[in-house]
C-alpha cells in the first residue's frame, strides 16, 4: 500500500518520528481498535485515534447525546442532542479523517454480545462509566486474549492501566470484584471535571497507539493515578503474581461471563 500525497502530508508529523515512520503509519492504518463507550473517555480516544489514522475504529454505545454530556464529551455538539452517540461520534471522526472506517454498534455491551464485538479488533478501549461493564470487558478480553486499556474518572481524579495477555495483571487481579451496588457515588451524583476525560482518555489513546506501533513501555503491571487538585500523577506498581486471579490465573474459577447488577457508578476505586 503506497501513501497518497494527501496522506504523506496528513501524517507527516508521524512519519518524521523514528518510532513511527512510514512503516508505523501503515501499522496504524491497518489497525482495528474498538472503543466501548462514546462518553467522557471515549470522546478524546475516538478523536485522537481518528486523527492518527487508525484505519478501523469500532465504537459501541447504547445512549443518545444528552445536554449534560457536552461539558466533557467533546466529540458531540449541541446540535447532536437527542441523536445516538455512536452516530454523532462517527460523523465527527469522518470529518476529521476520511481515511478511517468507523463501525458503530448502537447497543449495550453484555455477556451475550461482547465476545462477538471484540473478536475482530486488535485493541479494546474501556471508556465505560460503570463497574459491571468494566469487569465484563476485563473478563471477555482475558478470555479472548485481547489487550485493552482500562480507565475511570470521577471528580478531580482519574486512573488507568493496560492489560496485555501474558504480560501482566488484569483488572480483576487488582480489583477482585465490583463494589456493592450504591457503595460508590456516580459521576452524576459526585460530578467530574470535563478536562479529566480529556487527560485520561488521551492517555488511553496513547497506549493504543504505542501498542499498535510496538514502541515504548505500556502501563502493563502499573496503575497510573492522577489527582488534578494536587496536580500529581502516581505510577503504582501492581503485584506481578497473577496465579490466583479467578479469571487470568492458572486455575480460573470464572469460566463464563457475568452480567453484574447494573448500578450507574463510576470506575474509580480511590
Ligand atoms: Zn487477573
């Protein structure tokens, strides 16, 4: 596949990087990334992956754009209120970069459909806002041997980690089970600073891009936390012993996917 003149210009700041080059840009154009959730985290991920020329981007979300989303979900505009988030996201991504094929899934991700959704993708982004979805994505990605980026945001705080099969702990190694329903406040109850989605979502996009390029160190085996009020990032080393994990361990006790009770809560265990 040869680049067109337009592509050479569009991706010139990538191609000039020794870690990317023409070869890396081709890897990006051939890559397939699935973003689950077109909200506060999914918006910046989708914008940066589309701009970077990730050739196929899937985006899954069951919701419509709500006026209260626009304070942080920057892929949607005021005009999009009331339309499906996946359609609004696709429209913006195609405007940014016509090289990108956007595939929309206007549906809730459940134990019934997740393995089918992730099977054709190279990397998965968890941009969801609730624990049942986060555990479901983890377990499905472990079972299907798919790398993924986990993240969560609430108030002035965010966190992320990256799972790569065989390379380090999964989300369940660290956070064994979802917290009890209603034990953790939701973004709706607790609030979240809009820029937090931009910061943490951009870091997720960076992890996906590095994974595709095969460059640098990923957040495997580490949890990165960000406290915006203290302006403090902490990279916490996670235990490397995954043997006893109920999903990725030597003797998994979880052998089928679980739909936990859906509590609208956020994904930060802080
Ligand atoms: Zn595990």
